[in-house]
C-alpha cells in the first residue's frame, strides 16, 4: 500500500492494536471467552453463510454505517435498530454492522442491539487483527466476522478463520488486490468478498469483481463489495454469478432507506421475504 490511503490504513491498524491491548488489560481473553460461551444462549447463531448460499436471486448484505473516513458523517438521524429493521422489511438477507468507533462512529453495542432487534444474520464489520476481536464479536451476538486480506498475513487469516468458525460464526474474507487472492482462498473462509474499491487510488470499478470472479474456486460464494448503486449494477453482477452484494453508503445516504433498497433490488416495494 502507498500514499495517503496506506497511511490511513496503517493508522487504523495501529489504533486497533492499541485498542486490543487496552481491552486485554481490562478483561483477559479467557474471561471474555467464558462470557462469550454464556452469550451463546442469549444470542444463538444464525447461519450467515447459509443465508448467502440459498438458491434464488442475488443476496443482499445491507450495511448499518453511520460514517467513514472518506465520506465523513453519512447519516445524522442514525438509529441502528430502526435502520436494520427497514433493511429486513425490504428484503435484505443479512446485515453488516460497523463496530469501529474511531473512524466509522460505530460501536459493538450497535451489533448487539441489531441482533436482538432483528431476525437476520449479522456480520461484525471492523478491522479484525486479533483473536480478542473475534471473541468480542461472538459476545456481541455476531453470526459472522469480516477479515481483510490486505491487513493480515496467511497465518493470521487461517488462525482467525479457524477461531471464528470454532465459535460457530461464518467468515467473510475480503480482498481487492489480486495478489491477495491465494491467501484469501487458502484460509478456509466460508465466503470470499471482492472489494471493488482500489485502496491506492480511491476509485471504484465494478469490473474488479467481474475480472476476478472466475479465479475463485467453484463452491465458494462470492460477495461483491463497494460501488454498487443501481439495479443495473445488481443485474450485471448477478448475471456474472455473484452470490451476494454488500451495500452500505449508497443506501444509508438516501432519505428513504426502504425505497432505496426497493430500487436497488428492483422489487418495487413488494419485498422478497427474508
């Protein structure tokens, strides 16, 4: 990585390391893991990967996202549970909840509240670099975690994938640079995400998914992420064989989120069930 974006990414990862270190001092991993085991009773796993694997139309992972470093504040009237319920009512299949506080104005409590207030599988969307965050995710009720190949080496990806799956969660591993595809595939993740955003130039092209789709082994569902704004985009990705789309900002910034989902999926407000 290079330039300003790399600096931001490096800063985020450094922040995560400090956050994890501080969290471990407040509560050791062993104690956190014990709490997570108890939480399993209150927040049973909903199978995120199976929700994506279902036959039928392309699946929507709708993202609950208040802000980002590039866009700033995306939505001022932000109630994560209300937004998640709108997504659910308008045909989303899964939910992605930003939990990073420092850069995205998210919070782990948003994840817990959304899980308790909806019926859909929930993904913890964050910069996960440590086992501690994986256990935190389960404690907050996550059904899946995102791992980013750009910030983890092959051994880290494999270990964190295994740890998450041992806790019953699905794993979505995301990459953009084709050089990171082999380790994304090798780690044993349930789902592979292709990020259409070039983190070097901060430009987005749906062609990134289309270029790399046939390089992913058959049997691994592919999620296209970033830059998906119109029903035509969705149709193009679905025709190519993409299993699911992850969409956040383009929905969150619309005055009527429900209508935005309807327009994106092309179901004219009729919904398609959950």
